[in-house]
């Protein structure tokens, strides 16, 4: 349906190229835009007749709200959406009629197409937001919406969260678009965060490297490939949440690095798991021993590297490791017991309730 503002824009453009007054009437024959503002809102008999008969109507005498001129129905998708009229002697203004009509129809077509595209983009954006947070099987209504929007839900995808560290994500958003291929999507979730739905492939690492090199000052979280993409979104968010706390000097976090500790952490009561670390804290000199354990874990037990990082002699390091074993009952050279220490220390770093209580007390 023609609006007053858009119709007036057409009138103003037409009157810049022809020296006659132009009117636009809606589908009821009411003038909604004119070079003569006093005529807006009045019924135009010539326009009404043009709508009824679907042809150009010439008016030679002023009557029924019409002044001399020509009035032509304007079409969109083979339907009359209004009438455009040129005031003046029909024999004089007639030669302009077809040009004005075609131009008006072209402008209307462009406007309607733009609105339809904008509506489709809005519907797609709403769908993608819902998709990002949907963590259960898709129902028939959701599948039908996807079909209408030409989105294939059957493709296995990986969610990649990109979170800006120092500012809003907007300036970086357009750069990310160039990484999107067919059947992949990018949406903004909030001012600092966007999510990419990427088709799973063996080149994921290369893609992530490309994103990292394209934009800086961002955290990147990667979920698992999932049929239900919302599950991958949750994993990607969780990878950033855990990564910021466990590996603060890193900026790309893959959920596969944290899945085990996440499941342990979210599994319920962590008091028993934490016991070895809590003992280190309680029994004095805990900060040195915990720092030693941290270096030992992160440097994969490489004695020389750990000693160098701590600026101590190997013998001093071995003494500390023995002290850790004496206090916790866990031998750092035993893989299973080292894993228990690793689990306890990681949950401690995540700030669980039991650890916080010990620190406060």
C-alpha cells in the first residue's frame, strides 16, 4: 500500500523534471500526495474512474475534485495500487503521461522489493536468534520456518562465538562476513558478541586462524559439531568462559579442551575432588606449592623447563614435588594421580564454592 511519505517523494521527483503539478491517489481515489498540498485528502473523480476502468482517463473540465489533466492507474505485480495524475490540458501534458507512469511504477517496484527484502532479513534474523538458543529437537513449525527461509537444518554445523574484548563487535562484524560461505550464517547476539554457524569440515583450524588474523582483540570460542546447533553455541560460550579463567593468555578456546573438566565441574559435589588442593592451601606455604603445581601441569612435567620457569634448581623443584605428594597423597609422576591433582586444581581456579570458602576462612 502506498504511504503518504513515499508518494510525496515520487511527486517531488517527478516535478523536478516536468513543469506541471503531479498528484498521486491511493487505491480508493483519494489524493495522498501532490505538488499542491491543499488538494491532499480530497477524493479525485478522475482517479476513481481510472481505477474502475483500468485505463488512462483524460479530464477536460474541473469537476468532482478533479482538475483538467490525465490520470493513469499504476500497477505493482499486475494489481492497481494507485493512480498518478498530471494537471493541465490533456493534449499538452499527455506526452509526459507514459514516462511519468513508468517511472512511478519503477520507483514503487524498487520500494516494495526493498521492503520485502528487509522483511525477509528481519524474519531470518529472528529465526537465527531463536536457532542459536534452541537446545532441543526442532518441531514441525520450526522446520517449516527454516524451509521458507531456505535454511537447511540437516547440515552439521559448528558454532563459533566471537567476543570483542575492548569494544563493541560492530566494526569487526563486516570483516567476519567475508568468512561466511553458502549455508553458513553470522548474527549479532549482543553489542560485544556474535556467533557464526559454520559447516563442519576438516579445515576448521585453518578457518579459525583466518578469523584470528582478520580481527584482533577478540576471544573466539568453538563448540562441537552438532545436529542441534544451539548445543554447539552453549559449548562455544562455555569454552570462552572457562578459557578466560584457566588460560587467560590465550584468545582461541575450543570446547574439546575443556569438555572433561566442564563435566566434572558441572557434575555436582566437587568437595572430594578438591580435597588435595584444599590441603595444599591449609598446610602453609601453599602459594609456592600451588604455583609449582601450576607450572608442572602447564609445562607437561618437563623438569628442566619447570625449574627454569620457577627460577629454582632441579633439586629444589624435586623437593617441592615431594612436599606436594606428602601433603596431598598424590604422586605427580603417576599419571592417574597427576590427573586427580589437575582436576582439583582446575576446579579450584574456576572458583568453586568450596575453594572460595577455604580462601575466605
